[in-house]
C-alpha cells in the first residue's frame, strides 16, 4: 500500500522530534544494521536513520536499500537522515493511525 500525501505529511510531523535510532557508518548496510532496523521498526513503526560522515554513499541510496530489505516505505530523506515507516505486526504495539483521504 502506497502512502498518500496526507499520510506522508502526518508521518513527517511525527518523526520531526525523534532522534535517529539507526546509524549507518562506512561499512554500508550490514546484516546487523538490517536486524537492528527490523527490530526497531517492528516496535515503533516509524524510525529515523542517520548516515554518518565518512560513508561513501548518501542517505537516499541507503534509504532505498534499507527500505527494500526490511519491507518499509520511505517517508522522507533530508540531508544525511531519512525516515522509514512500516506497520507493525505485533499486537502489543500502539499502532499509528494514518489519516484517510
């Protein structure tokens, strides 16, 4: 399911005050980074990631690659940070209620 413009706007607002929970360094996206991102997004549904200085790639490339590996959708890419969203399958998580058009 693709996100609508209103839903993206809502998710961007929710992510604005969050700190990056996943950091990607010069080793690119390793198995540990994928595992950490998958666990974190399953608990929170919305995560902010940061590409560290010295990495040989930009945030847009990392966002595409990581989102594809964990089945998430890219909400936003700004500078060296990006935001990903995926609805959690866990029943004990407070789910984000997306607006409807």
